C-alpha cells in the first residue's frame, strides 16, 4: 500500500476531525437547528410517554403511590436513553382526599322532602368536618371587599366565594391573568374566612367550562385555622347565589380529608453531558405531580414528557451539546413547590453555572414561540432560533423582565434567565385541575410542536457563545 504524502494525510485527518466535531457539537447555524426541529416534529416519543404516564399510572398527587410510580417510570425511561440520572430527595406534603358531599337542605320555597346535591371537591390542605358532617347557613360573597363588609355575618357560617373566571379574557390571550384574578379567592379566601370564624369555605371552580366540573387546587390554610374548604362547580355556585337571594340557605357538608406527615419523594434529574462547557447547565423541565381528580395530562404530564423528548431528540441525532442539558421532572409543584426549593437549596452556590432554564407548564395548546426573561440587549442574538422555528409557526419571541414560571421562579430570582413556550392557553382552564384533564385532550401535533420548540431552544442555548444576559434586575 502506498503511503500518502504527509501534508495530504494531515489534511484528510483535519477534515475528519472537523466532520466529527460537527456531528458531536454543530454550531447554531440554520442546518443544525433545522435538524433538531425536524427530528422533534417527526417523533411521537413524548406522546407515547404521555400515554404511559396518564393511562398506566393515573393521578400523581405528591406523597401518593402514583407519584412514586411516576418517579420510577421517568427515571427508567431516561436511563434507557443513556442519560445520567439522579434522584434528588424531597420531603413533600401528603394530603389525602376523603369523603366529600354536600346538600342544600333548607332554603326559601323548598318543597317538603326535597334537598339538592352540590357537586364539590375538597381543596388541598383542607381541614375536615366530623364524619357525620356539619349543617350551617351559607353566606354568598362576590369579592374580598364584600367579605370585609359582612365580616360580622361570617362566624359559624359556610362562606361561598362566587367569583367567575373571565373566559372572554382567556379567549383573547390573557388566560393567565384571568386565572390569577379568580384563583386569588381559592388561595386566600378560605384562610380569610377561617380567620373570621367561618365554619367552612367554598369557592366557585376556577375554570371556563360550564359542564358541572370541579377544579381542585390548594387553599392557603394553615394549622390552627384549617377549616373544611372545597371547590364547587360553576353551576352549583350560581344556584346557591340565586337561592340566597330568596332568603336563608342551609347546607349539610361532609369533607373528611387527611393532612398526613410529609412523605419521601424525589425530583428526577437526567443529564445529557456537555462537551467543552459541561459545567454550565441548561434546564428543560416540567412538573411530575398532578392533582388527584384526573391524570394530569395537560398539567403537567405534557411538560415532563416534552422535556424527556429533548434528550431523546438529541440522542437520535447524536448531537452532543457544549453545555450540559439537564432534564428535571419536578416533584410537588402543585401543593408546595418543595421539589423546586430542594433543588435551589442544593444548587445555592452554583446558580451562576445555570446558563438558562426552560419550563413547560401551561398546558398543551399550540405553541407560537418562546417567552424569555433575558436582557433587552440579548434579544437580537435569538434571530437564528426565531428563524428556525418560523417554518412550524412558532417564530414568536417575547422578552419580559420576569416570567415567574413556578418551579423556576427561585432560579430566576437568583439571576438565571427563564424560558417557556408562548402558547394558546385559551381553553387550558377548561381542564386544569379538573376530572377532564386526561390523555384524550392532548393534540399529538401540538405536543410535537412543544417538543420542537423546547428542543430547538435548548440546543441553541446549550451552544451559543452570545451573552444572553442574566436577569440581574431580579436579584435581591
């Protein structure tokens, strides 16, 4: 065999190294970003994992058997992909729903022998009635101002906050604002009523679907004033408002939840190690726990499985990021955020190594782009990402000073730029925390787009040399 001249050997070797380097860690050029986007759009990895999580496990409330099974399921799936998996211990609240029933047993104009059932669901952290229940008069209120004005009437009564969710606002792209306005009564209302001596508190379901659905969630109750508290359906709240206008309204209420000692659980962390900047981290994430009325498909199994699919997408392409991409399935977002707190505590001395963090926790509606808490100067650097996402109708980019994305809020306050998908959430609160949040509500094409947006964004962040800007305005 003839030997090649040395310069040619060096040239060929250099070319092979160059090709190898591109396969391992291509730059943020159009071709590489398009490969990530297209691979995600062609894959049903997330949809398959979603079906397994929701159908095989079901509800995943913190401290439950379902939550523990989900930890195992996600960890095993990530190990199969070859990711470095860590189970980070977390102590989580363990609240268990008991019996729950309510009847309107007396009101003006009630025919003899008639009573009316009220559909309700205990709120997280609710106190309990005696096993036989309680019977008390209902006082219907429509604002915190009215609660204060009628404070003298609250003691010993069941307080109902009949405050609507503004679906028209949600339909026009302001679902988060609509939710914030209404959910304040679920979070603060029972506590305020308890402080005034109420026997129990009821809250109109925080959602837009009028199909007699309850919507679960946490009440801001504390030991020492942990009264029974529940969400009632929109229809039942409206019924009680009408009946209360006729005269005194009395309810028999039974709620027997238990607030058990904190349970052992875990955040699931799966790392795809970086190359030359492996000590810097880009997080992709969703939360693993769900409320117990359904299987938490939109809240937030889609977020978790989308984050899992980022690792799968890059593994299939054999793309190795410069920075470490860290998938986190957070535990206990719904009723405590103990998983996020545990992670922040563990990484307290390492937040400066967190280059960026992405969370998907607003349902599976169509993604139109990305929201980000980067510096104003950094927006220009995202032009390649926007161009890569434009062909799938997701080229939008909105910069904000603060996203406040649940599990990432602590990292964001520490200066880590946060990212989340810019999505259509107009119908999200029809299902949110309700018995209707099931697998069949998720459009597989929308889920693929979520994965494509998250994967392409994560790849871009893991490889960019541009200073995207830490959100220093938030650092306290």
